């Protein structure tokens, strides 16, 4: 048992603790990877002796003869991690009344504190808008590289979003686009999308964003059966052009093992539900309609103009994006986009936090 800050007791399982030994016999100290296969530990392992080595540090002797020291603080921190928690800021769900948008002045060489605050906005709200990003073509890739590795696709490392007569995707026309997640036909789906406005000479083409997690939670609360149907129906998404044929299946609302929201997969231009029984299909169509009508409702959606030099980076597994239609006769509208994997900003956030903690400890020493 360890005592938590609030005085309550935290039971610690011997095998769980044995797997966390970080002495040189248990792990490679450089890579911090385990040297022993933990499945070989005695399943009936016990703690034979426990003593306090110094304030907050315990010396443990296990029944297999191994001895190790642990910081109580570190063990309690690890114990507090819920099974679905990744120790980054939790999503703060929002709706159409969000108010001030998370905007930041872009700088190619931000301070650690600036970068940290950009990441906090992104991780909590699912998006951040940078202003003043140079409009030289390709700059979106430079911005992306600050947060993660570009996920190249059949559209290339970046894609141009502008109205063209030979469009291979409705995004490359001037029609309005309802809220959707990008590329649900890929496995894995691109985690994060960046869209950088180089030029917008039209009066339309407003960008839209919806917090898919907020809508999903509203559905769970108000229409639990519909929510359940959308978590259990595998929908097939498909993209085909002359050189590419991609398909992937996913439920519109994907949950993790604890039942928490994991991902939204939604693109009404591309979804194909398998031919289930009439009863199952009707339940799905009713549920999709409820979900989609909320995704399109102003109560949940925000609209804003991306002007030349603005760049929006958003979580493609949580937020849905779209745009209003525009008249290409009014002038040019040209965005460049790219994808990065979902884990880049989370890794960067942890590294910055660790560095800040280390330098705070150094300063106080
Ligand atoms: O034109 C826009 O603002 C958005 C385009 C879009 O939805 C996309 O590229 O996926």
C-alpha cells in the first residue's frame, strides 16, 4: 500500500511493481527498455520486505530475490494513469457557442512556452489557427514538421485545394462540403490535418468545424440507442481514381476499451453501409440521420473565414470540417493541405513538459 496525497491508500500489485523495476539488471538504462520478459516472472510473486530508504523512496525485496528502489511519487503518478489516459490534456468539448477561437501568431522559431501553449489549445480543443503564415507554396509542410512527420498519401506530401475542372475529389470543386473527417477510407486514417490558405479572393468558402466528440456525447445522452448503433455498425468507405483504390471499414463512432470516445469516422459523400437486415439498416439510417443533423446544426458548428496566411491544424479523429460553397468567378481560392500522424503533438507536449520540469528542478537545486 502507498499513501496518496489525499491520505487514501493505493494498493500496489507485486507483479505490476516488479515490471516497473528500473535498475540496470531489469532495464537497459540508455533506452529504458526492459531486459527481461515479464511473462517469465513468477505469477505468484510476493513482496518479501519493504523499507523506507530515504524520504519518499522505498526499498523492495521481491520473493524471486530481486531488490529494487522506487520513488513513491513516481509510482503513485503511474498508478493514477487510467487505462485510457495518455497523460496529455484531456479534450474540452465545445459547441457552436465556443466564442473566441484559439488563434496564435505564427512564428517559425517559437519559444518553448509559446509552443507549449499552442499544443495545449490543440490538445484540449482539437484545433488551433495560426495567423501570418508566409504564403509561399509548400509552407504548410514546414509548419507540419514542427509538430510531427508528414503522412504522405496518393495525393502527395501536400495537396492543393482549389476548384479544378478535372477534380478527383469534391474538395477540389467549389461546392459546399458538409462536416466530414478526411480520408476514412485509409488504414490508418490520417490523424491530423493542416489547411493553409494561400489566397481567398471569394466572398464564400467559409471554413466550418464541429467537435464530433461533443456531438457524439450529446447523442449518447439524448439517444443512447442511436449512439449504440453508430458504435456497432461497420461502415465501408471507399476512394477510387485511375491509380488508386482504397477501402476501409469503421463505425461512425469508435470507442476505446473503456467505452470512451476514440475516433469519429464520418463522410456522407463516401460511406457505404453493408446490406444488413432491413431492421438493422433502418436503425442505422435513423441513427446516422440524428448524428448528421446535429453535425450540421449551428448549435454545434463554428464558421470562420480562412484568409490569406491563416492555417488551421485540427484533429481529424475528433473534429469534422467542411466549407461553404463559393463562386470561382469571383476570384481564386487556393489552400494547401497535408496530414501528420496523431501522436506527433502529444510526443512534443510531453518532451516540452519534461524539459520544463527538469529545468525547474535544476533551478531549485
Ligand atoms: O476547402 C476547404 O476549405 C476544405 C477542403 C476539405 O474539406 C478537404 O480538403 O478535406
